[in-house]
């Protein structure tokens, strides 16, 4: 018997991006996320394509990827700021609790 947990079953997932079909091996538990990701990518590619300034497929993909990474970096930065604000708020609450406890002990 193996002591490792069983890996999730791998399932082939068909995707249609830029008029091409792709079959991607994906853990069964992540298929919905993969399909959503492909749909989001297709949407972003279409937005860049409709902008009309990008002609070649390669540039279309690069510009779309840069746009997606830019969105991700903004999200990541906002998340880090939110986490820091939460830590600051928790520290303020802890300080108030310690002050209240110190007053009770007096």
C-alpha cells in the first residue's frame, strides 16, 4: 500500500480558442476552473481583436496576456493592501483588549 494520497483523476478537456481546438489533460476537480479560464481568455482576446489595432495572432495573444497579467497584478496588489489593513485593524483591537485587561487588573 502506498502512503501517498491518491491523485485526482485526470480528464481530457476540449477547449476552443482563436478558432483552434485544444485538448488539455486536467485534474477532474479543476475542469470547471479550466473551462472558465479558457472562456475568460477568449473574451479578452475578442476585446483586443475588436480594438482593431492588433493584426497578427501572435500580437493578439501577447497583448491579451499582458492585459490579463496587468489585471492580476492590480488584484494582487489590492489583496496585499487589504491584508495589511486587516492586520493593522487586528493589532489595534489587540492593543485595546490589552489596555482593557490592564485596567481591570488594577
